[in-house]
C-alpha cells in the first residue's frame, strides 16, 4: 500500500489465493476507487504463488496487503483521545483541563518526553491530594518555575541564589495576640498580604519564600539579598495557599505502577473480560511504538465499529478470512457454487456462470464506463487465462475468451504472451509444501472434510519426480488437520488433463472419476477444473 487508508473496506479473495483471487481483489478495489470510493483496499489471506508473482511482475503491480483476520480490534473502537500530558505539567493545569464541562476528560494519560506512557491521572487523584493538604498544608520539592506559573507570580527581590525547588509548610501569616507572629519555622512558605512586619519577620527567620498577595512591594524588600525568595501574586492569600499544592508536577500523584494497557492491535474479545471486571474508568491505548494514542472504557464496547469487507472469488466459510462473523460484509463477487456464508442484512451479491471472477469484474468496468489501465487490463487477462487454463477448462465460456481478448488489447499484449507468463512452470527447487499447498481449498461435502490443491503446469512429469515427497506432505497435512481426504491436482496444460494425487481409499477415487486408481495416483484426461470436475463428482458420489 502506498499510504495508510483510514477505516478501509478490504477486498479479499480466499485463503491460499490463486491468480484469479489476487487479481480480482486488486481490480475491484481499483474500480471502486476510480468511482470515488477511495477507502477500498485490495487484501490477501496468504502468500502469493510463483505464477501470480510472475503476473504481478510482468505488469508492474504490487501484491495486495496481507491480512490475517477481520476480528474487531481496539483500533476499530471509537475510543477517547484526551490530551496526553507530560509528567512535568502542573496539577493545576491538569485540573483546569478536566473541569471544562461536558466532554472534558476525567482520566488523562501522563507521558514521558518521547510520548511513551508514564502513568494515568484521574480526578480522584487530584481530589485525594487536595484533601490531604487541608489540615496541614505542606509541599515537598515544588519546582519554582511551576510555582511562579500557577501563582501568576514573579520574584521581586535579589536573592543570593534561586533554588530549583522549594519545600516546607504552607502558612497564611496573620497577627496573634501574644507573640505577634504565628510562624517561627524557617522551613516554611509564608503567604501574606500588605503586611511589612510579616515580611520582615519571615526574612529574619529565613523562611524559604514569602508570597505577597495583591499588594505592592516596597523598595526595602525589592533590594533584599537574603536566601528567601520574595514573590508577588495577584491572587488572594487563601487561593495562593491552595494553589501552591497544585504547582506540583502530575507525576507526583498519578498512578504509575502495575498499569494495565491495551494496544491498537489487541482484539476486543481478548480485552473484554478485563474491562468488564475492572473498577477503573479508563485504560490507556498504545500504538505499535508504545506511544499513547487514547483511552478506552467499558462503554466503548457497546457498539464497536466492525471491519468492512468485500469477498471475491469465494463464498465459503472454510475458505474465507477468519473473524468474518465480527465483520460487515458489503458484497460478494464470485463464480463458484453458493455455499454457507450468511450476512445480517442484504448485500451486493453477484455470481455468474463464468470461468473466472476476473471476467465478471472486467464486465463491471464496462458497465460503469471506466476504461481499466493497461496494468489492470493485463492483470485481468492473466487471471482469466489462469483460471480457464488457457480456455481449455470446462468452466470456460465464450464470454471469458471475448473478455480476455479485450483486456489483452487494452494492455497491448497477446494471449500467447500472457499464457507463457502464467504457465511458465513450477519452481521445483521450492519446498514441497509450497509447491502443492499454495492454491489449496477446504471443502465440506456430506460430512466429509477434504482439502483440494491445484498446481497448473506445462510438464507434470517434472513434478511427479517428487511424488513421494508430495504424498508424505499430503499425509501429514491430512493427519494434522483432520481431513478425510487430501487431493492434489497436477493440471498439465499440454496434456489437457490432471495427474491426481490423493490420500484416501482407492475405490472412492475410482467411483468418482471413472478411472482405476491405485497407489495414491491416477491420471484424469480432460480434467482441468477443481470446481466443475473434481468437487461436483465427489458431491454426486456422497450426496
């Protein structure tokens, strides 16, 4: 993909995709995007075969994006995106953000300088901190810079040195009947009004700071060079005393240990239990780089936004993308039998008796008045030739050939040229699993579970040199996945037939295809199609 598409509609073929499946996804997504639906993205559910890669390379096309499922993820939720605040931000600033009214966050993620999570701050954290300081107001290591900010204040004297932080009891100074002064502790931050005797006493005992509220400062105090800071503030004495505690950074009071976090790629089913059984209002959401992107709570799960998909070249659950029940199916375009995919409402469904899904989509370009590009036309022509085995498959119709010829003209290629690219031959150096299971589909017929793979080639004899390896891999796949039968079609374009390898009983194969089968192999002349010649005959036998 050239760029990230927000909330895409995935157009995907079946598992273990063949050329028709890959090209149909690319071409249909391109058609919808040409019509202005820019969110359509071609997808695939498995690796690209050698044949398909040759086709993509010939027409300079990229393979669709690989997806593993369409289950609902955290990224699909409409989660909250409160401001993520740096851990040095003052409690006062965080509180001002939280009290803005409807829609204001009650939970704020606290982050490091690089955007990674440090902690979570709630209104309850601020309330608890404020209540603790009602009876005996005290601050430890409040940054002077923060203090000046929340008090709207400034240092007005000439102290011997300005400390980075201040600590001490917060005292509102008032006269007393006995000693004249209420405070005698030098480890104090004194708040007073226009009371010169109070300020002078504070300087004499060497308090950490004096905050003079709503009053001018005499030249005497402006010229003071002691270690006590003299700060002016336009706030009242009572508000100043409260604000000093709110000048602390939020990392002092937020929760920072044993945090439970979720990631954008987490599945909703996996986080549901944590959310439903928790007492916390919100949890942080992190991206793939562990940077904070939002928060989520239980109420976000009420109506999750489901992924949207269009299925091409299949309509069977066993062949489709995992998690389809959690997605919204917008449409199906196929040329196979009707199977078992169900939807919650009506959708666009197009199924035609043609040799290739690419033929259907080529026709849709014409219906919409859109001329496919040379690239798309070349891909569509290749897919039709592949799925119809150069028009020799019994599934092929005259319309398939007409459309293939039209696409070839647009792409400025010949059918023979495309055919040579499609059927260049299998790479015998590849592991046997990649050779025989790349184009592999699962079927359930009358309680029989079977898997059928197909390799289209120009010389099946070369492939049969690895017959023993293939049968061993087929037997292992059958036992591992609980199949009743495994069949691999080595479809030879030049022989116009299929060497069928199978793991199962000989008599079933003989009865189904009318050829004596033995030793896990049989040649089936004129058999080129999995869907029209292999599957139907088993359905008739077991039906």
